[in-house]
């Protein structure tokens, strides 16, 4: 097969270390968040009282996830995806590709297909590749937009999502007040109508799910542990179909669009590529972590102060997007400054290798987690405490770190990166380092 345009995949020497290290860091951080959701009772990810054990180690693991990691690692990954779009399209133009739109379109369509495979065939419930592919296709016509326009659109989306969440502020308190009124009437002997009975049952079901009653935990464990592969794939397909037709799909798509646009703007300004002054990165670090960590610790404190009552999250759901954006920016600034300082060289090398093979490692994590936590594998969900889940995560980190380093000593691309490139360019790029 031949590549009609002459455009080739990015050469190893053209890579940017900060981007690769940040991508590896984000990928490892995402593994913490997703493993917590899969390894424990689902609601225990946020609700410390809903499962995962007690004691300082478990509380520290919960605090780290809620204040530092949740939402922000995925946000960082989306920022880097946006920067990657800018870099990829710019390099196509620099190489004189006459069919850049075709190449980019194939790349995004294959990414979407891999996302569907990840969600259904690999049975992974937290796939993000489909949304990335959709966003990549949507913004190809706007690839020439300058950084100010990209930042403005992203800011408007951020404001829209935040204002929408603020408009819903207090809804849980209203639902609880209505529930208490209805149950008082019922207990006084008054007969409720069908709609009122449904309101009571829905509230109790949501409350029990959040609190993690024994019945809810047993129901979830039974469903996740005792399914064979075909049954589990059918369940995954059903959930994926429900997600595509649910309002949450559009919320997450808007979430990804906002972060990707900011990543594209930071790339246009040269910030993602290390072309800004040191004070810019220090400002990003201080402001990003100051606001993001401040909001995260406030959220954790409120949840602890109100004994993990669901109503304590009201204002914090409204501040979800600003918190994760500031944290993601702080994460990137921290990584860039560390890379520029030349510290932790060995760790940088490992994270960079993981980041260069992010596609392979992301899908590998899907397989590992399903086989560890769910019925088609070991079925360990709800069997470990919170800190023990992190030990499993660390073991996956170690494996993926060493695997990525040793693989890239012999090969130019990760295995799935090579497949993706071959499908994108409709050619077979040499994979061995000593190949022509």
C-alpha cells in the first residue's frame, strides 16, 4: 500500500518530552480513578462511608482521589488531546500533505471505532475514545481558529455548564423535603397516588444507592462478579446504548469539547510546547493548584463535615468544571517545570514511554481492569479495601512502565499505535528501529 500524500507519522526526534510525560502521568492518574470505581462499590468512589474500609490509609486514598485526581486527570488528558490535534494537523501541513482532511478523518473514525470496541468488546465502562473521535471530527473545519477564539468558545461552554449546574442548586434538598412530606402523609394513614408512590420509591432507591446499603452492594456484586463473557458483553452493549441516548452523553461531550478547545488554545499560544516564559508556567501552577486544590479540599471537608450526606455535594457539583480545569492546568504546569528542571530523570523516562504508548496502555488498562474486577476474570470487585485497590493500580503501573520502556527500545511505536497509524495513513510504516 502507498501513501498518496507523502505525509508520514511523526518521527521520534520530533516528539515533545513534556507532552509525553504529561500524557503518561494523566494515564496513570485515570487508572486510579477508574479502578476505584470498578474495584469498590460504585458510590464508594465519592462516599467514603459507602465502602472501601476505614482507617487513615483508606481515608488518605479517598482524600487524594476526591481533592486531587477525580475529573482532573481526564481533563489533563483532554487538554493534551487538543494539543495533539493542533500538532498533528500542523505537521501534515508542514509536510505538504494534499489530503490532510482525509488522513485526519480516517484517524478520528478509527478512534471512534476503537472506542466502541473498548466499551462493548473489552467491556470497559469508562471509555472516552468515542467522544475524542467525535470532537476531532467536529473541529476539523475550525482548525484555523486562533487561540483567542478557541479560548472564548471554551469559556462560554464552561460558563454554560457551570450556570446550568447552579440553576439546579438545591434540587436534592427539594426532593428530600417532598419525600419527607409524602412519607409523613403515608405514615399518618393517607393513601398516596401512583405518582407519589413512584416519587417515594425513586428517592429511596437513590438514597440507598448512595449510602451503599447491604442490599445494594450485594445486588451490584452479584451482577458484576457472576457473569460470563457473553452475558457481560451483552450488559456492556446495553449500557453503552443507554448512554448514547441519555442526556449524560451530551454533557460529557460538552465536557470534552471544552477541555479540548482549551488544549488547542494553549497549543496555539505555544504553552503546551514549552514556548512560554517560566513565569507563565509558575503562574499556571500556583493559580491552578491554588484554585483547583482549594475547591477540592473544600469539597472533601464538606462531605466529611456533613457525614457524606448527598446534599453536601450540591454546590460542589456546580463547581465541578472550574475545579477540574484549574487542577488540570496545574498538573501540566507542574510536569513541565519538573521536565525543564531535569529532576526525576528516571521517572520522566518511564512516564514518557507510557505516554508515547498511551493508546496501547489505555486499552491495556481496560483489559486488565475488567479481568481483575469483573466476572469474566477474577471478580475481585468489593473484595479489597480502598488502599489495596491502589496496590493493584501500582502493580499495573509497574508493568506498563517497564513494558513501555523495553518495547520502545526495539520499536518506533507501540503495537496499537502502529496499527492506528497503518489504518490512518493506509500504509505500513516500519515499526522496528533499525528498519528503513
